[in-house]
C-alpha cells in the first residue's frame, strides 16, 4: 500500500509540474517524441554495451577505429552523410563527421568523443555491466553514453520525418581527453557554420546540465642534472630528482581543490637504477582555471622558481601545453539552459544547472561566439575511475531532451 501511495503521489507531482510549466509558457510534453525515446531504449543500451566493450583510450588508434566503424555503419543506415576526417596529430584514429540536411534555418553542431582515459586491456578486466539502476564500464558515461545519445537523436528525427533545420552535424572526435589535439582545426571549421553547439558530455547528478567549465593546461617541469655512482662518488652527481622535489615544494602554493584555480601534480618520473644519481627528472602539473589570466600567474611562478634551482649544476625548464580555455558564464549558455529546463518541465521533470572543473570543446564554441550548452548526455559520475557509472533512469529523459532541443533550435536558432 505505501508503494502504491508513493507512486500516485509521484504521478500527481509530475502532473502538477507539467501544468505549472505550461502556465508559465513552457512547451507541453511531445508525447510522440517521448514514446519514440522510450521505444529506442533497448537498442540504445545494446549499442552502448557494444562500444563500451571495445578499448578506445586516447591514442589507441586500432580500438578507436573499431568503435568508429560501428558508429559509421549505424549513422549511414539512418541516412546521415558520414565523413572520416584524419586526425591532426599522430597516433590517433580518424574523427567522424555525420550530417543531416533539412529545409529549415538552424545549423546545429553536436560534439561527442569516443576516446576514454583507459588503456588497452581494461575492458577485459571490467566489461560493461548493469544493475537495477546503473550501467558500468570504461567510458560508459564519459563519453560513450553521449555518443550513442547523439546518434539516436538523429535517428528519432529521421523516424519522425522532421526536417525543420538547415543542418545537424554530429562530430565524434577521438582525442578530447588530451585536449583535442587531433581535431582543433576541424572543430574550428565546423563552428564557422554553426548557430549553436550542443555538447554530449555526461550530465551531473541528480539531473543537471553544465553552464560553466574550467579551462585546463598542463605544465611540464623538466630537470637536467648529472649522473654519478650513488656509492663511489655521489658528490660528483647533480641529483635531478632532488631538485625536482625542491621545485615541487616551492610550487606547492596553489589550491588543490575548489571552484577557482587548482594546480595538481599528476605525473612524475625520475631515476633509472637504484645505484645511480638521477640525471633527469620530470613532472606534470595539471592546472584548472575559471579565468584565463590565472594561467599566466601560474606560469610566472613556475618559471621564477625554475630560474633559482637549489642544487648547483642542475637546469630546470618549464613548458606549457594548452588544452581548453574556460567556458565562462554567459548569456548565450544561460538562454539555452533555460530552453532545456522548459522542455524538461513540460514533461514533468526538473533540470538543474551546474559547473565543472573538467574542460570540454564547448569552451572553444563560446570563444568563437557560438552559443553552447554542455552536459547534455545521460547522467553519470565517478568519471576516470573504475567506479564510473551511467544512470539508466536518465537514458530516456535525456534522449527526449536532446531530440526536442534539436527540433526547437532547428526551427528557431539563436542569434550569434
């Protein structure tokens, strides 16, 4: 009896939200699109399992090509024109660009990535699996769930015969986890022909889209010393590892967590044998910022410390590898978020907003003057870990949301 009462109460609340949403101008639920999203669920999850169970970490050209081949077949079957675009950096699989042409106004670019942070062999250790509420596996949410969702949104438009858009493009890129070195120029070209960018990074719990993101940069600290026998004549060596420790201690002045600037040691290498004074040592510091000026501040500090090594005879070099700029809070993103919230409200659902320390291609869109909304993929969490998950209950609502956004933006694109 309590369960029945709870279900009735939930239904009443959903109905009340829908009525309230319509009263405030939100669109009513598109029952046809909702049913289509529900009907696609089993096939959507089957494709998700198929591609999650293929290793495709960034730089795994063979694995990435296998995933891309599966996706290309599916995209071509639904009537999309698909082009394999060679990566702009070595050792990466081709990017896929799938397009649908219509008869309307809006030019919409969706971006997703098939690369993960997991190396070869991880799938064999922990393949795709589900429990009553979640799916698990390498890259299941970040971002193979979003890749599949983008494909199925295009499929639902085809099934509905919807053509009130000028062009819908789905970019499936293969190097996002390293800052998109294999697709930067391609993204730039596609943005020139886009009125809006929808990014299929995972949504955040409980059901949030992403309206701001930090920018990311990696700083490399390299120390050159002099090798010597650790027992016979250690005094003749110049210990690169010891100097690196000094540099890291001096640089440990930046926050490690929080919504603002963070700088964290992520990789460190030193030494070759236990009886040799290390002649080389290196470390990487990953920096995330809300404001681009903070990157210059970090670089100035690192280079100032590098100019004053504590061990005479060592040399310290700092280099900077850029990834993504910040996605700052902006009116274009806020307007898209409000539009997405209205679609959800019309279906009796509540959508929220959040920010993220993780970077994405949406920052490139915003920098190019293209309105962008991020975090539109299925909801997930514990990214980049063996606990990564995707909320199964978000699959149908998020597919519905994306499909309806494509319809609305295709008919009425935002002004650039």
